[in-house]
C-alpha cells in the first residue's frame, strides 16, 4: 500500500493493536505500555506515516502546524507572551497547539519526540534550566527558545539584570536604604541567578546590606518565606516575579506591615490588586510577538537563528 494512502486503521492493523491505541500514541496520552508504544512508532517510521498532516488534510484544515511548549499553563507571564504569538501564527496560516512541560526535561524530551514523529513544522519552547541542548539538535532550524538562550539556537530573552537594576535604582532614588529581596534559587539561571546577582551587585555598589531569600516563584512561597527577609528597618521589598509579589503582599496585608513593593512582571492582575506597586515590564507581550515572527521567518527561510534580548521598562504607579 502506498505510504500516502495509509490511515490510522492501517497502522493499527500492522501493529496488531486497535485504532484507539494508535490514537493515544499519536496524542501522547497515557495508558499505553512502553513496548506497545515503541512497536507502533516503529511501524509508523517504517511506513513513512505522517499522521498529523494526513488527518488535517482530511478535515480541510491548514497543513501548517507549530507547537508552543509552556512551562505552566497557569503562568501569568507566559500567557501574556502566548496571547501575542497566536495572532501572528493565525495570520500566516499556522495552527498552533499548546503543550506543558511543568519544568520537566523528561517531559520536554517526550513532547519533542512526539512532535517530530508527527512532523510538526516548528516549536516555540519556553526554556528553563536543566534542558539538555542535545535534545534540541533535530529542531535547530525550526525552534525558538523563549526566556533562555543556547548557542546556535534562536532565542528571545529578557534583560534580567536590567530589570532588577531599574527597580533598585528607583527605590534607592526614593530614599530606601533597607531593601530586601525574594526570588528563585540560583539553580534557575535566568529568573533565579541573574536577577539575584543583579540585586547583590547593586547593594555592593551602593553600600547596602543585602537581605534575601530564594525559595522559588510560587505565590505560596512568597507568602510563606517573605517574613525571613523583613527586619524593623526594611522599607522596600523587591520580588523576582509577580507571583512572588502576590504572595508577599498577602502576608503584608495580614500582618499590617507597610512597605514599598517592587516586582519584575507587569501582569494586569497584579496592577489591579496593587496599584501602588512599582513594576518592571520585562516585555512579555513583545517577546511573544518576536518569538512568533522569528519562528515564521526561519520556517520560510527568511531569517537564520539569532538571539533577541527584550529591554525592560519601568512601570510606576498611576
């Protein structure tokens, strides 16, 4: 049977399984034994089966598909970036699909394996520390990393050091001399290490005593850990993310503590709940636009992989 005439039913018959099992493999769903999954994928490779394209063609949909792999579907910042990607892809006739890594390198590897099997055109991957760059090799010309860079790959990154410097400079100019910091562990190269080192460097340069904790990026971590960096003299608190700021602000409200909050992130929810907060917009929306435009240009052969840095912008209270 010619390869371009093969259907899921044919793959099921050749693999000795049911159609539903093949469908679960194609959609990367659970409930399939590893040996069964391997057998089905081997048959598809041998037969040159291109399931995603054949299925889309039968449904009359676009034959151009890209994947967006976010770290968390509930991430405020990543959702802002995705919102600006989608119109770019739709405008160019691409059907985007969403996947979640949950900061798991193993899950990224699994997603990329399935996407390659399904002949997806390109990928935007929200990067994080721990991803093995060797896994990205097959996607070198059709992948854009967001929020993290890697040699030889296209990337759109935020100015982490510049964002913290803007916040610290604003607070210092307002007269604050006891500025605490809450952020992510240094094992996180960008949001964690780079932002924390920028805070330390500013303190050293201006003769300030650093007082910091690095629990993570979750709201609960901000709520539970902020007390450890507060002293009687603390007059301002810099948060490495808007989620940390939300958690810290809840603690401050409950304890009746008044100080100036400052945060990296410019999400509408934080601004609505805390109009008094000083924020730096890392450029989430612009990063999404740039990442989509870069990927489309690469897929069309119009632009080689390149590194783009989005400048941070200070956002003062209204």
